[in-house]
C-alpha cells in the first residue's frame, strides 16, 4: 500500500499505512475498517455491531440524490437455480426498477450475478472452487422494458458457456444478483 502521510483508517498524520492505535484494533470483515473491541458483539466476532444489524438479503447503495445507485439480492446455499432465484425476487426487482424509473424518468441499468462453481479432479478428493461473475450488457429504460425472462435466459446462456464443453465445472451456489 502507498503511504499518504495519514492513517488510512482514522486520518491522523503518520508515516505508516495505519497509526499505532488503529493497528491495535480488529478489522471488520464487512466494513474493512479497524474498530475498537467494544463495537463488536463478541470477543471472537470479526463483524462489528452495525454490520450485524444490516439486512443480509437486500443491500442498496445510492449517491448523488439517488441518481446513481445499486441494489443487491444475496443468495444462500440453497440458491442453485437461477430461474427460481430471480422469480423469488421478481417483485422486489420490479419495485426497485419502477422506483428508479419514476425518480429519474430514464435509467441505464445492468445486471451482474456472481456464481460459485466446483470441479472435482481425477482422484475425486481434489475439489476446486471458483466464483464467476456474469454481466448482462447495460440497457436503457426508454428503449428496453424490464424483461426478467430475457434476463434469466441470458444468464443461463452465459453460465452454460462457462460450465459447458466438458469443462467439469458444476454450479454450487448463487452469491448475489
């Protein structure tokens, strides 16, 4: 890391990446900041209190008075079928899309999906894991209506291209959409 003359965590002047007091703190695995122990629920937790209270399934971020934003729907170990996952969240996706469109008339949007795959080696005990990210090209709401069936089909085609042709990669879980 490049030293800027200030602590990356709290901003106090220092010649190190982190000041001496921030080096003593634990780093939150979700927030990526070094924070005092009293902000964590237990002594062995690596996620601080505010991150614990955050909704795991629906994460949204916005800036510039909601002109730029993103919305995330998290998957679980049980989510291995893209069609079912998108259909489970179709109401929330549609509401998010319509809210953005009513706030901003025309919007530019795209979808990204992270999927975990596994692959077994010849001796069956060697299991490899990888995460692949698939993107649907950006679309504009004044030209394209939100068509979830088309989005499902595009993701299925991309995943089929990744795991097809005897590659041996098998989908194990959807991480997020």
